[in-house]
C-alpha cells in the first residue's frame, strides 16, 4: 500500500497516516484497541509538537469537502484526537482503565465516514 | 413552546440540604424495586404507559417524509415517528392495519429513513399509508367483501414536542398534556437554544442490569472523584448543589474548578473555547439554572421522570459541548438499553471538527467508566446480600426517583 498523500509541511507523517487514519470511528477504534504503549507514544511524539500547526491548517478548510491531502491529515488528526488520552491519561493502555468493554458501545448513527 | 421563567418565578422549587433531608428522609432506600421482576411488570403498566417518553428530536427529522423507527420492548411497541407533508411530527404504531405486519422495516433499536413521496408502504401486501396516517391505497381493494379504509389509517400515538425534544404517550387518553407533565421542569430548562446543537455523537449499549441501576449511576456527582480518576484526573472542587424538586422531576447543579488538563486537550479545547459559537455561554443558560452565573458552573444534572436526563452545560463543562443526554430503556427486568448522546453546535471548519472528536472521545471514555459498574451493581443486588441503598445528600435524585416510582406504582 502506498502512503497517503499529505500537505507539504506534513509529508513525513505519511507512514503514521497509513497506519492510523481511517474515515470511520469504528475503524479508528479497531486500530486503537490493538495499539501498544509504544505505538501510542510514537504517534504522540510525532503529532503533539505539530498539533497547533496541523489545527491551524485544518481551520482553513470546511468540515466537509477538503482536498485529498488535507482530508488525509484531517483523518490522522481525528485518530490522534481519540488516541492522545491513552498516552496522556491511561499509561499507554489501549483500554480505558477500569472500564466497560468499549466493543460493546455502538455508534447509533451507523458510524458514518468522515 | 418556550416558557422561560426567572429565578424568582421558580424559587419554590429550590431546596436546601436540610429541606431535602426533611422532605425525602435520610433512611436507606429498599432495593426491592430493582430486584423484584414483578415490580418491572408493574412499571410497564403504571409508568411507561402513563408518562411522556422522549423518543426523538425535531432536528433528527428536518424534512417532510423523514422518519425514525424506535423499538420499545417496554411497551411491546415499534413506533414510527415521522414528519408529515404539513411539517408536523406524528407518532404511529409501526403496524399495518391489514394483518399486523411491521410497515417500515427496522434493524436494531433505531432506524432512520426518508419517504420522498410522503408515504410508507407495507412490504407484505403493499398497503400504502400517508406519513400523516391515513390509509391511501390497497392493492386489489375491490376483492375485499368489506373494507372501511377511512378507519384503517396507522394507529396514532399521542405525540408532542418541547424545546425540540419529541415525546410520546402510550395512553389513549393521557391524564396530562406534555406541558403540564413537564411542569416546572419545562420552565426551568426552557429557553436554551437546544435545536442549534445538531451535531450529535450517539452511543448505545445493552447492559445486563435493571434500568434503574443504570439510571441511578448517572444521577449523582458523588462518584466523580473515584470512578473518573482515569479520564477526569484531578477534578477539583466538585460541588453538587442547587437542589430542586419539581413534582416527578428533580434537578441539581454540578460546579467545579475543572481538572488537570492534558496538553492535547488544552490544544483541542482552545479551538473551541476561543470561538463565539463554541465558547462557554453561561449567559445562554435559562435564568434559574446557575442563577448567579458562577464561572465554575459545569452542568445541570436533572432527572426527567421516568428515564431521561438532559445535562445542560452550555459549553461550560466539557469544552464546546452544548449539552448531553442519557436515556434508559428497559428491555426486560434485567436488561437495559442505554443511549448517551453528546451534542455540539456544528463545526465551522475541519479543525473544530477534530476538536469535537477529542472532547467526544474523552466523554465517551468517561461513560465507559460509568457503565463499568452497572452489571456488577445489579448482580450484587440480585445476590440478595443487601436490602437497601445507603444514600448521601448528593444522591438525592435517586432518593426522589425511587419515591416517585413508588407513588406511580401505588396509583
């Protein structure tokens, strides 16, 4: 699989996008549930220092109808938005500690693709 | 209909802790209403058939012909909620008047769709009904020896809306209108622009517990520092106060100085909290909620009897979150469908949308912590080893709901 295209300042994030960026919450959750503490750390260390720059770029685009490279960055940012608490708060665990089985939560709206 | 009251108008609903102790008592509350399957059968008859139940929002069904099918095992009903050509939202039994087949096929507990021609057609024999109810056509109609089509429209269920929330009532002759049933609750929560918050993140799960175990777990702030130590670390100064009683309904306020915010949350939150659309809006709260407009307001925590909670935050609690709701639908005595929905105003750009994903994920994860206790709690109660719940002041919503339940069951 070729790495997804990304806007010029972020092309080095392409391997991370290939692994993490998916259009639906369920798909992103599957990836997150199988991630290790090292996976969360690698994503965090690559994304966190550039988060402000990424959000600045995304803020120039509407919530739907982005060009393909921006949309790929957007999906990577969505994956990071959902993954960052696992590094910051849950000690690298792929499950929320002391929690209900996340697989039993159902997205009621059919989990539309972003 | 919007009826906004001032804090002074609603002064009679306010209760101090002493008032609550005096009015609702301080004794342990029996768990029998949770453990006894016979009580559940009574609840179906005396509560879920006798109260107004929220089943939809008007913004879920924005266009004529938009419909939602809601499966409600507690009433043995499949309910079709549909916006007619005239713009009105009605509710019907999703049952063909020919021989009883389901008119609109559904999967799971909720199914959305749109009828472009403003009719729904039974897939069994092709009977066609208008979205406002009447039977419009019957294939081979002349082959029926007798068929009074004028009386064979979809069977209507009483339906009304308040502030964009759509309620139904299964009783053919409800004892109260929705406005009267909501009473002071409608006046306390009325006036907030709920319908602006059309971006919804909706979750459900089936829990192996009685519906009241799930409901009660979301009805107090006492659990926050313990159960949410993971997802709400260092939550400081939780103050659960401003107790209010309103007939079968009740409410209270969670104030708090917030939590230790992680770096990513800080970055995402700033995308929302710096915009006019998503920033904390204590000024938009109805006047009797957080009447002093305290800056540490997090959200209002009510119970709309029997099974609905609107946590009104107005952007003050979780960043950018307008409000969130919980609903608890019994499937049988020991099984419950929980529905949790986070509502935001629509994102104006892709960065705001990512930020909402983050806030939603944090809150979804907190719900995973909440739901973790429910099946264990029910199993514990069903073991017979405890007879009663010990309830502290901040658990007064539970005490009040249990008392209201008893009142309905005794009626």
